[in-house]
């Protein structure tokens, strides 16, 4: 996968959150997602948690929003 620019977060308006929408794909394909900004009381969503650990990236995630795309380590 070609290197993409790193994703840059934009400031959020009060009472807004970022929701990561994962795209479907094969288990051996890179993860692709959209980041959507929505009001905290907007569409339903499921929360994910993750474990803090070694900060060395093991994979890239192609992340697309309405303005640009980038990669998350």
C-alpha cells in the first residue's frame, strides 16, 4: 500500500464526537474506515476499546473523511 499522509484531527464543536465507521473487507486486507463527526445524541454507535501497549505500528489504516484521507498508525 502506498504511503498516505497521516490523518490530521480537526477541532470538534461542543457536544460532538468522532465515530469510526469500518468498511467490510477480507481479513487479510488493510483496514479501511471513515471518520464521521456527529452530535453525541446522533446515530447509535458501538464503542470499541483497545489495549495500551507497544506504540510501534503493526499495520496502517486507510482513513477517509469529507475533506481528505490519511493513515492511522
